[in-house]
C-alpha cells in the first residue's frame, strides 16, 4: 500500500509539474517568426505532452483509483477533490487542444488563452492540495 501511495505521489508530481509548465511552453510556441525555434519547440511540446504529461496523468489517476477503496467513507472533501481533479483532466485536454492549434497555425491570441489556462490550473492545483491537506468538510 505504501509503494502504491509513493507511485501515486510521484505521478502527481510529474503531472502537476507539466500542467504548470505546459501553458507557458505553448505560449512560447507562438514565436513562428523563428523557423528553427518553432519547429524544434513544437516537437518538444508534443513529446512532453505525449511522453511525460499524459502517462503521468494516467498513472496518477489509476493509482488514485486503486487507493480510493482503501480510503475512509465518502467524505465531502473527497468528493469535492475528485471533482477538482476532473477539472484538472479537462485542463490537461485543453493543453492538448492548444498544442494542436499551435501546430496548425500559431497566432498571438493563443498566448491569452494560455495565460488564462495557466492561471486556472494553478488555482485548481492549489485547491486540490488544500483539500487533501486540510480536509475542510
């Protein structure tokens, strides 16, 4: 059980770290006036999303699901935390959508979307951490 918790924690660190970094990395990808930077950067974004962020998200969700029956009764804080995690998954998918938009046609207004998404993900991660540590309800 302890190894499973460790796996869950490590996967969460990787997933949350990439969630915090991805919007900034996507916004930097709008610099299409530098072809060499743009090509390599787009490739790096896709690799980070598909080889680091998505597997870490799946591992965190699967290990958390396995740990879930071992948790105490369905307390309100846990239900709220799972709802916030669902919003984080939606934010993860939106990062993927933004990467696809950058690959098709980089444009400056995507930076605004990235700033909003990055701020929202930061708040959601903070709320999740607070719910887990404080168990307020």
